[in-house]
DNA sequence: GCACTACTGAAACACTCGTGTCAGTGGAGG
DNA sequence: CCTCCACTGACACGAGTGTTTCAGTAGTGC
């Protein structure tokens, strides 16, 4: 059970990594930026790895909250894309991509399994949104895998180019209603 | 014009980063692994940043060679996916994703523009593969953007789960012939 | 008042990092 | 032979890393 001070510092650190990236964060600059000290961070989180784990869990909590908020049923993909393409969410999504790539390069450590976990989370949401009669068919699996690929590929494009208009138009032509 | 020794060491370093990642490579371990020394690497590449730039250029050369090899015309997407999903190419593609994410988090430095550049490279190949009458229409742009998203999203899924069967099946249902 | 817990500050330790300095080495061309 | 040039080895420098040690301080419950 995290203490009040711990969650407070975690929130501040989370805001910090959203703009500075998580891959090469280091304790002293982070502590200075959020008005703390390395001593306290290590006291509360045990080690740097513990802090990174907590931050990844924090980011994942945001993601799960989103999925819960979007709900299920027809139109999920469209609703998901509205959320993904909102400029306000760009820092979070860049952080998400960073963690994703990192967990592939370095399968050990605090990143472990992050990429696989998000694939499964999203696939599950898409699955629940499918009509019952296709949910457990091969065609259903193929369809939601394709929807997920479309969303993530579009996200990659958007993050790199910022061209929301082009990417949103591309998605519009590709979605089953 | 790179010397013989320079290209030799670059190749060795390239093989090294394909398995160790490029984001947090450091000179001493790298030099030791490829039978060289930090002194020589700095002599040949000027600085660590110069070396990283050279390595990114090397990776990009691989990518451009692929695109040239795949050619253009009907069936490009399918051919591209065959190449992307080949297990032998996984280290290269992981490296690619790493560089992509990095260039978004840290827009300065040697990574600058990497993500945007690859988006444009691939879109251009897809464009050239389209029939002339749609090439310059909004529908053509939307279609190739969608194809690119599909490929990249599928790649993300594949790199995380390794489930080539599911992802390939998902792509098969989604491609215009 | 007193113990106890939660937190904090200062300083040090044992690294690793990229880079610079200075001195070479071996071979090719005049 | 002698000079030039590409390359290499050993070592040190200053900065930054995560972590530890030791010494506190504020607040809470008894």
C-alpha cells in the first residue's frame, strides 16, 4: 500500500517522464525537477528499477482507464481512434511507444512483457466488442487483429508526421461500420 | 569516403547493435565485443554521435535495399509483409522500431527525423505501386496510408507476440487483391 | 515525556561514461 | 633510408550514474 507521499511523488515523476521520456531518465535530474532528492526516491521505491516499474504501472493504469471509459460494442474502433488522435494524449502515447520498443529490445528488467501485455489488453477489448456469434471464430480473431494493427499503425504514422487529417481519412475508408 | 577499416568496423558494430540494441550502447563494451578500442572508434567516427549516425545510416541502407528489391506494382503489400514477417529480419526490425521511438522522444541528436523519413520512404513506394489514375487522388493517398498502417501495426503485433500465424491471417482478410 | 514511524539532507563510494593526450606502430611512396 | 599516413595502445580527466552510510527531523500514539 503506497503512502500519500509516495503517490504524490509518483504523480510528479509521471508528469516529468511524459515530457522527458522514460528510457534514459536519471535520478538526480528527476528528483531536482520534482522537488525531491534521490535519497527519498530510493527510500520510497527501493531502487531505480522499482521507480521505473511504478511509472510503467502508472502509465498502464491510464491506458486501462481509457479502455474502461471507451466501453465496448459497435463503434469501438472509431472511439478508440478519436482518443488516440487527440493531441492532448500525444505525450502519453509517445511514452507508450517508448516502453513498447524498450520491452522488445531488453526483455528483462522492469520493461518485461509490456508490449505483449498491451497487445492482449486491446485485443480483449476488441473481442468483447464483437457480436457473440463471431467472437470465438477464426474470422473474429483475424478481424480484431486487423483492427488493432490498423489502429497502431495509424498511431505510429500520426506520432511521426502529426498529419492527423491524412491518417484519419485513411482510417475512415477502412472501417467496417 | 570511408576507409576499408572503417567500413569493416562499422559492419561489426552493426551486427553488435542488431542484437544489443542501439539506444543505450556504450563505446567500451562495443569496442571490446568487436575487437577494437574506444580510441579507434573515436578516431574513425569522430564521436559517439558520429558512430550512431553511421549505424542508423547503415540500417537505413538495409531498408532502402529492401524497398528496391521488393519493386513496385500489384502485390507490393503482400511482398512487403512476407519480408517483414520473416524471422530472420526480426533483429533489424526491432532495431528499426527502437530508432523510430527514439526519434520521437528525442527529436534532436543523431536520431532526428528518422521516424518521419521512413514513413515517407514507404508511402512513396506504395504510391508508385498504385495505378496511375488513383496515384494523385485523395482516395489513393488514403489507401496507401491505410496499407502502411496495416503493415506497421501488424509488425508491432508480430514483434511483441511472435504469433506470425494470427497476424498473417489478419492481413490476408484485409488486403485488396 | 517517550518511543516509534515516516521521511529527509549531506556526503561519500564505486563505478561507467565520452573524450583528450601522448606516444607509438606498420607499411607504402619518394 | 626516410618521411608520411592510417591506425592503435595506455592512461587520465571530469562528469554523471545508482546506491549506501550516517545523521537527523517532524509528527503520531501511548
